[in-house]
């Protein structure tokens, strides 16, 4: 399974901090929805949606970015 960020308007996938790419093959795989959501909120990725791809499914699943998927209002980590 792969979890990716995609721009809803351009349909380009997030590759790295240098930009976006057209093909999912070179896109950054966040490996989980919470990780992708956290990154998108922390880095203020514009017009992001989360795309989940799985070999068992014929089509990808794209969902809008929701804050509750990453506890966006909580700090990323806490130091003890």
C-alpha cells in the first residue's frame, strides 16, 4: 500500500521539498494517512489531498485532507 499527497488542482504528486511530479512512481510514499496529513498541515502543502493506492484495488482512493487524521492541533513531539 502507498500513501501519497496530491495537489487537487494540478493532479501532481508530492515528490520532496523540491516540488511536485506527474507520476506516482516517483512520489514520496508517506506509508500512513496520519503521516501524510501531519506533513501536509505542518508544511502548509497547498490544495493537498491524500491518495491511497493498493495492489488489491483497481483504483486509487483520494480523500480530502482532514485535521483529525493527524491531531493537527497537537505538537509534533514532546520533550521530557
